[in-house]
C-alpha cells in the first residue's frame, strides 16, 4: 500500500520536473529559434537524468 | 532480377527458420493455456520479461487436452560438478517447475523458473520446502545459448556484416549502396552530433568506434524487442550492466591527469572540504554514473514491454465486460498507439546511452590547462565546464 503511494508521489514529482524542463525549453526555443538544436540536446540530457532518478526510485520502492 | 534474387534468399531463410520449428508437448497439463485471471496475466508478463532456454512462438491445447508449444529448442551448456554437460533444451519438454528430470553423464538436472538445478546424488525428484525453494538441488553454472544470447549473436553478426560492407564501399571511393544508405546518415549523426561536441575535436576519433557500436547495438536490439519474436535483451539487467561497465572502463582508463586531480584533490575549494569532495566524486564516478546508465536503459525497456504486454492482456481480462470483439479492438488500438511511442523510445534510449557515454568520456579526456585562469596562490579557478562536470 505505502509503496503504491510512494510510486504515485514519485510520478507526480517526475511529471512536474519533466513539465518544467519541456516548458522552459519551449520558451527558450521561442526566444531564440536558432539555438533550438542546442536547447533540445540539453533538454534531453536533463530529462534523461530526471528519468533515471525516477526509475531508480520506482525500482527501489517496488 | 536482383530484387527477385534477394526476396528468394529471404524466403529461403524464413523457410529454414520455420522448418527447424518443432512442436513439442508439455507433460504437465495443469496449465490449460487460458489466460483469464489477474495472477495469470502477471505471471505471463513476468515470463515474457525473463530470459528463457528455448524459443517459443505460440502454444495451444490440442483435442486430447495436451499442451503443445511451437518453437525451437536451444542448446543448454552447463558446468556441473562433473564438468561440462550439454544437451538440447527440448529435453525439458517445456517444463518449468522441476518435474521433468534430465539425466546426462550420470547427473540429474531440473529446470525451475528458467533456472537449471543439479540434483544431489541419489535424488530422483526435486523436493521443495515451504517457501518453494529446492532442498536437494543446487544451481549450476549456466553457459547456455539462451534467447537473449541468440539475439546478441544475431545482431552482432548482422552489424558485422552491414558495417564491414559499408566500410568496403568507402574504400572503393563510391557512395554506399543498399542498406548502407540507411546506416550512413546515422553514423554521421553519431559522429557529428554526439561524439564531436561532447568529447572535443582532438580526441573524438578514438572513441567514435565504441560509441557507434553501442548506439547501433542498443538501437537494433530495442527494435528487435518490439517484434513478436519475444526478445527482451536490453531489458535484461545483466546486459545493460555490462554495457555500463564498458563505458566505466573506457572513461576510467582514458582519464587524464586533470580528471583524477579533479576527483581526488579538487582545485579551487578550501582544503578542509577537499577530502569530502573526493569521497563524493569517487562514489559519483565509479558507482552513480554507471548505475544511472544501466538503470535507465533497463527500466525504460522493461517498462515499455510491461505496458505492451498489459495492453495485450486487456483482451483476456475485459472480454467478459466488453465482449470478445470489443476487448480485442480496444487492445489492438491501444497496442498500436503505444508501439509508435516505443519505436521512438527505442531510438531515444540508444541516443541517450551513447550521449551520456560520450559526455562521461569527454569529461575524462577534457584538457583544462589552456583555458584555466589561476589566482594568486596558483589555484585553478573552475570554469563553466568544471561546474557542469560536478553536477552530472
């Protein structure tokens, strides 16, 4: 039961973080469309790091 | 004409694979082959995610109520107490609960939950205790050619064939033909977008080979995992751990003096903090970086396979409430949609693994001396690149 609640909290946090990353990257691209490639790469790296954390927590909490 | 020849070769290969497909019966009949309850769906998904000793395409129950499996067996290679023992996995008759005993070289073997056990001398059947652990049998060293090993070998051979052909075509100063035209832009993408910006113009050539190998290995195995063949190679934690250890070895052994100085005796911070930072950096370099690489790939692929299998299982679970046609249609639509996402994830995970490997290698070989400023005491002032390195 508690691990399910924990998994839910992890997913909420990860979703919030991914939303922040995606939203800020969109803003950045809209401001500077010529830097879209660099912003995208950095966005994917940060998203991957966040995802690794979230998955790690999900696996450890399972 | 050429197309005709190619398709003939392909057809011949398909016929060869299906000719070697044998149908063999399961001796235990308690499994009726119906997947109805939640527990059975869970067991079915867990079984798919595991590696197995034989290739099984589908199974059905014939008129006599016997369970038949269509697929082909794979060789079992064991290092037992009496040395090397080999036999085909068909001798287990698709049994997975230790009831079928295979006798070879005077030793007895049983398969329990995809793991092979050697029975003690004199024992004729496996005894289980209350927690369903075998009491009179022990695990043997298993070097079998399992399903995952077959996947790795097939993809390895294909990659060897494709890329040696591509390399030969460049030697003749011609543009690539055939499948090489698909591979060339990907190779250039990995070189120019992953290796060069992350490792730097000076060192990238040395590591591009490894990055390309890892990229295509993960990408192709992810894609093969989405076919109905039932491979789940990059979802095996041993495989991803091995790949992460390769990256660890490469960046640990190609790290220059600056890299180790920045780990063990971080310049530009107070002396009292340096030992604490050294501990954090050592843990980060040798544990957290490879661990994040291996967990990310493993968890993503496992999660993807679980979702696809769960959507397929909708067919069985909801057939009472929606009717057979409704449940099948719902399952089909959802599976197709998630499959598109999974194709994207297959590429993205290969890209991210390669990208982070390149980033870690780049941090190990980066040369700081030229762009560092020194303060009055000769301490280096960290630049933006160092700060980035500290956060990852």
